[in-house]
C-alpha cells in the first residue's frame, strides 16, 4: 500500500488530518477533506488549513463533483 505525501513529513490521510486539522481522518468534515485533496500534488506549496484562492476554488470544485456523484447515484460504482 502506498501513502500520499501531504508535505511536511505527513504521509497518509490520518497524518494529514491530524497535522492540518487536529482531528482524525474519520472525523474530517467534507470541506476539510476537499481541502486536503485540493492541495495535491503540491502540499508544500499550498495550505489546506489556511487555504488561499487556488485551494479554496479547487476544494469547491471537488465538493461540487462529489455532490454530483451522490445526486446522480453514481457512488455505487465506487463502493
């Protein structure tokens, strides 16, 4: 299994959730999870905890796409 490098020595979603949001990955809000995804592939350049315009915009796009998957019943194809 490979783990994603979320920068600053944080490997994996659990480490990133704890480092950026001081919570477990299981307790992330949708917004926090989207911001973690939005900083990839360059988490050393962008900040999930204090997002700038790029991260905020990208997180919004990701949230919209996730809502569309749920709305259209497409989530069953990824379970």
